[in-house]
């Protein structure tokens, strides 16, 4: 059974940091692209970051560039989202998604392109 599980969310003050983890099981993690999305109350789900199968290519949304980084450790079947200098507008439920990509250099930024989703982890940034 394919599973994608997020962890690491929580409550932090403005300017603080959190590291989210996306742990996957039930498939050969090496050949899957991963994306991080977020959804705030009353807003549409938006892409935050994405990474290709081997970490060679990555994408960060303009709103988080310079503050967030995405990385992966295929030996641990885990993708990380390091979030620094957090702002209240970063408050949202953060979701991890996986897509079977083979040894493809591409990352994917559209939610509909992903195959499996986690349940999400809440990130709250207080002002």
C-alpha cells in the first residue's frame, strides 16, 4: 500500500523555522517526484516546492524563495521542506504529494499531476 505521511508542522512565531518531512512507503521512492502544496482557509491549494526524483532539480514558489528549501534523502525515503523566516501568511495545511516519474529530470507543479497525497500537517505562524 502506497503511503505518504507528512510531519513536522506546529505553531511558531514570526521569523521562526520549521522542518517538514514527507515519508513515503509502499513504492520505490527513488523514481518518484515529490511536491509540497499548502492550503490556507478559504484559499485554493497552491504549490510551494517540488523536486525531481534524484534531487537534481527543484522548484520553489516566488513567495517562499530565499526562505524555504526542499531536499530529499532517497536512502530514507524522505523529502524535507526547511522553512525559515516564517511569516503569518505561511499559515496553512501543508501537503506532500508523490508522482511516479521514472528517472525523469522534471519536477511537477500542478496538483492534478500527482498520484498520491498525504493527510497534511498544520503550520501556524503567529504574529
